[in-house]
């Protein structure tokens, strides 16, 4: 307490990028910069916008699916095209958009800035990660150019449907290699960020002064190191089965198809938290800044993140309750327990808002959208964690609704992150008017699409069916859901238009447009090469706030 | 349309929290658990949403206002409370779940009827103890056509044991009214018991993506009273085949049918 009060006041202002003078000559820009840059900020932007491209492509596929399902017995697309759509939709959303957008996009851009580092620990390695990722994305799409079409077995591709005899052709192979490349990209990013966080923190930035976002990314990176290699191994075994006469997943020759499910979900459930944890971090940063308060229960928040990470490694078989081949009570107990640290986070977020002065701008609205949708997805998660209820709801639209609420909740926080950090990245604010309209359309659209799907699941509609019988009582709810999807699409276009126009014509943001708290707001917008020339003293987890508001330091005790 | 929406609304407000009724004895445990989850999750959800709404209304920044945000960070008693209470709730849910699971998953040593359910791309084959086989065909051009679906005939109020076997890829046996799914996985033997209390005709469907015509892999469950069932069963000669309710010609030997070796006439080519 005394240290905080007695430290010398830091007078800080925007610094020009005088590091430019050290390396004379023209700076690369445009396509050359995009291809060659090892700057974490450029690579972060590459990830963010490649991820958004994946989101748009996968979103179009969702529109095809919803159009096919809008009426029963529809023949808008063929069975195979429909199967391609949901397979590549899921694969792109998870491996190209939702995960990398946050842990590699925001992670790359923000982690060095937030810990006061000049760049990542291995900048060229970072560049390689991005190109592996873009390669993976391209191969996943390339499946559509092959004679048998893209993969058609769902994003978790259960063996033996994925074996050469059931899924012939290069589409499935491109799926395997595409996911493998994004997997390697993730592993390399994890190595890079973990090293960066452990070795490149600025003086004074001890672990317990790192922003929650950095903590969440750190835990995510460890989850990647534990989970992604298992996925890559599972994919390699599948490749051997398909091309080298292996029988790992072939029951007729003594292999075990269930092995695939265990390996895949051993990756697949940590993957859910690999996706979600960075968005929790994004939401935490926005909530604290927009409430103008420190994160409530900072250390409890970190403990919750660590326990989510630990529990995430022991819940994979809750995807396999109906296989009859897993120990139900163990996985049920572990899965239910995850509700506890997740609940802690919710109450910490509420505590962060409590008695603050909350600025309800677009970034904050997206954050509140995240809270509402993730809350609902979490509650249905507790229902599905119980094997007996999962026996009823497994693979129905109830599950589809559940995980879309969870993931779209997370993605809502991600869009909030764009509205929050793009001013730092581009130097210009996004339009609040278009932003609020975009948020309203997305929030209404998402809920209208996915809320009716809970009831569809209770009424027995299985996921991944290309069409349905008119007499099942599913017609009206499917119609609603499809209309919701079209509204969502308009919302996406509004937000895309906002980003596109604000990039050149937006209001100039300045260094610290939101009265931010963490170190990224201490450098110019956009930050210069190698980020900082001087840092404010780091005496708490919000050094910029301390420097700007010496009269409003964190109150110690309670 | 309006009535459908009204129906959903009243359904949601009823004590079952929107869950449909099942027709088996296990249904009781599933719905008890669903209701219990509702009792916890609805109030918790409302409390959390309420707190968020209160915070953003009460503490929002108003233009021209000069209120300073509080700068507290920890409150150990409150933090401990919202850690411990959820732990207790989770433990209670787990206890009830464990009890329900033991009832739902119980497999009888002496079931009244034991039937083998074979799933394949893209259809079902129900093999009775005497070798009688029920099969069907799917109309890949018109999913509204229910006429040729395979029919699983069961007695009501008896313990029926289903042994589910996949003949190719992973499928899932799913009947909405049974509130139950069980996977058919090559290399894994799955057996479960059901006891249907209400006679009737129920739609069933494969619930795991299994290739091109996954959506068409449907079947019907015809639950008869025990007397009706006994009469029906007595009429099925050993190793006979019934396609979509119409008796057919036996193909291959009894042993070959039971082993799934003779597939002539079972696999379903697309119509038209």
C-alpha cells in the first residue's frame, strides 16, 4: 500500500517510433509486409483477418444448411453437399476461426504488449505458425475442388466412416492434412507464447501482475501442448489406415473404432476450453476497463482458470456417454465440477461491474451478450453433463443449441474484443452507431437461430440430418431457426461494413481511447515496431490506470 | 403457428421444464433428474441474469455524472460463498444422477424378450430369438413416405433386452419417446433394457452421422400389449423375413441370417 502511494508519478505521453531511425531505409508494406513480417502485431492481424475470413466462409455454409432445413422434405442441396457443409462448417469454425482468432490473433497481438515485451520470443517461428495455419485453411477448402468433394463425416469424423472404404477420395485426406497443419500451427504458437510469457516480461511485471487475458492465454497454451499432439497422432493413424494398410480403427482386422473417439475427444474437450479461455480473458479486460475498476477477485479468477484447465483434461468421455464404453460416474463428476470455477468467473465478472461506472459502448454490449449467452450455454452444459439426461439428448439439436450458445457466447466476446482493440491496432475507432446496430442484429439473430433448437432436440430432431419428415412437429421451429440465421447474416454484414469503413474513415482513437488499464494502452495507436520506448512503473496488474489515476488506486483489503 | 408457439410456452412453464414424456419405466428417473436440474438451474440463471441487469442499470455511467468508481478488488467471504455453494449443488446433482443412472442402465439377467438390432448403411434389421427378421426400405426421394420403414415389434410392460450391433460404421439407436440413445460401434457390444408402458407406434432414427443417407435411416417401433405380441410372434416362422410389415421370402440359411453373413435382400438400394 505504502509503495503504491509513495512511488514517483509517471508522466507518460505518446512516443514517436524513434526505433525506426535505427534501421534506415524504406519499411516494407502491403503484401511484402504481410508475407515477410515477423512482427507479432502484423502476424496477429494476419490471424485475426484470416480467422474472420474463415468465419464468413463457414457462416455461408451455415446459411446453406439452414436453407435446406427451412421446410421438411426439402431438396435444395443433395445429401452429400449437405454433409460437406456441416463437416467443413464445423471444422473451419473450430480450427480456423474460433480458436486461432483468439489465441493466435488476439494472443499474438496483445500478449507482448500486455507484458511490456518488444516482440514474441521466436518471431520467425511465429511467422511459420501463421503460414502453416493458412496452409491448413486452404487445404480444408481445397476439398471442394476434388472429384468426390470435401469431407462428409462431421467435424469429429468418427471412424470407421472415415476409412478409405467408406469415404474414398482426396477430400477426407485434405481434411486430415488441413487439420494437421492447423494443429502444428497451434503447437508452435503455444511454444512461442509460453516462452514469451516466461522470459520476456518487463521489469516489475511479476506473474501476479499479468492481465487476466495473459493468464488465460498462458493456460490455453498449456492445454494446446497437451491436447493438439494427441489429435495430430490420431490423424496420423487415420492416414496410415487410409493409405498404408493400417488397421488402427478397423474392427474387422482387430482395430478399435472407439480408439478414435477416445483420442479425438482427449483433444476435443480441452479444445473447447482452448477456444473459450482466451475469450474469457477478452471479456474480463473489457469488463474491467468499461467499469473503470480492477478485476474483482483477480487471484480467484486465476485459480478458476487453472482449475478449468486441469479439469478440462479429464472430461473428454462426456462426449461418449452413449457409447457404453466409458466409466460414467467419473466423467460425470469431473464435468459437473467444471461448473464451479466457471461460476466463480461469472460472479467475479459481476463483482467487477459492481459499483463501477459502466460505459455501455459496443464493446461492452458484446461483452454483456457474451455473459447472457454463455450463461445459458453453461446451464444446458450442466444438464448434458449428466449421463442419464445425455442418454435422452445426445446428438439431438439440444446439443447443437448448447454448444452454439457456448461458442457464440465466446465469439460475442471476440467481437467485443475487435471493437475494443481495433482502435489500438488501426488507430481509428469503429462506428458506435453501426456497431450497436450490428450487435443488436447478431444478438437477436443468434438467439432466434439457436433458442428454438433446444426444443427441436427435446422433440427428437437428430443433428446432421439433411432433411426431415413433415409429421414430426419440427417444421415451425426449423422455420424460426432459419429466419434467425438470415438475421444473423445481416448482422455479420453490418459489422463487416463497419470494420471496412472505419479502417480508413473512423474517428481517430488516440493512444488510450477507453481509459484502459493495461500496458497496451501505454504505446501509440497503432504501436510502433518493438512497441515501447518507455514503460510506466508496473506496481499492480493495471499500470496504465495507476499512472493516469493516482487518486483511484486499487483499495487493498475489504 | 400461433398455437404451436403457445403450446411451447405452456410446455416451458410446466414443471417438466419443456421435456417431453417418455413411454418407458426408465422415463421416471430421467424426468426426475431433468426436473431437479430445472429447480437448480432456473433460479441460478435468473439470479445471475438479475445481478448483471441490476449492475448495468444501477451502475451505468450517465452523461454529466461525476461519480467515482469504487476500487475494491477482493472480498474473501463472498468469494468463498460462491465457491462453496456451487460445490454443494453439484454434489447434490451428482448424487441424484448416480442413483438414476443405476436404474436406467440396469441390465436384467432374464429379460422377457431379447432382440438383436443390426444397423447398417442405411437401414435396420431386427432379429428375434427364433431367427425371424424384420427389415424395411427407405424412400430416398421422399422422407415423408413412412410406408416401407422397418418395424421393431415389442411387447409392452415387459423387460425387453436390445443387443445393438453395427454392421459397418457407427450408428446410434434412438427413439425419442424412450428418452434414450445407445451407439452401435463396431468392436463394442452394447446391450440395454427397456420396459415400455404405453402401447403405440413410435418413430425411431439413426442419431449418428453414418454417411450419405443418414437422414433416411429411420424405423418404427410398434409396441403391442403382451397378448397381441404373443399372437404376432407365434405367427412369425423361424428365419422368416418381414419387409416393412409385409412377409417376404426367406433368403439364405437361418444361421447365415443370424450371423449377418447373407445380406441379399437386406441392403437398400435407393429407389428410383
